[in-house]
């Protein structure tokens, strides 16, 4: 659903002469084809075709080669950025009180590290909600 909302935003805001420049920023490395439904690489290409500039932010380990191929084709319109250098600024590890050996073992088996600061995630959701409400409502 997010893909289709982005696509609608792009298609209704083609950059024409005298019109403000449009810029799409995606925080993803997902290059999946989504079973022939809209995908992030497709959104990037569509945005560039409609005159937008595009910026991708991703972890190197989860970054799709498809974006590198698009960047080679459109180097002036597409920028790739990696989050890895700023990991300590956008992630955190909660400090905990010492636990018993049993509690520590259970925590280790259930521990899932969230790779993005919840505050940053909230800001991203709020910004996306604003754009969706502004352009689609």
C-alpha cells in the first residue's frame, strides 16, 4: 500500500518548468519485486522519469544491487547513502541491571536489536503521514 501511495504522489506531481523541484527520500534497501506489484526500485525509476531527484538511505548489509544499477543509469538524479557510519547515533542499547544467570540466558534467546532509534522512527512516520494527508486528502 505504501508503494502505491508513493506512486500516486509521484504521478500527480510531475516536475514541469516553473514548478518546484520534487525530492523523494526513502529509507530502505528493499529491492524486491513484490510479485509484480509496485516496488521501491520501480518507485525510484518512476520518480526520476517524472523529474524528481531521489535519495536512498540504507544499511550496507541490506542494500539491494538494483539501486546501484539505477544509480549508474541516473547519477545526477539518484543519491545512495549508507546509515552504517552513523549507527551509534541512530541506534541504542538499553543499559540493564545485573540479572540472574537464568534471566540473562532467557534474555539472550529473546533479544532482538531494533536497528533504528524509536524517536527517529516516530519522526519518519509523522513526516510520511503529513505528506500523505497533504497530497491525498
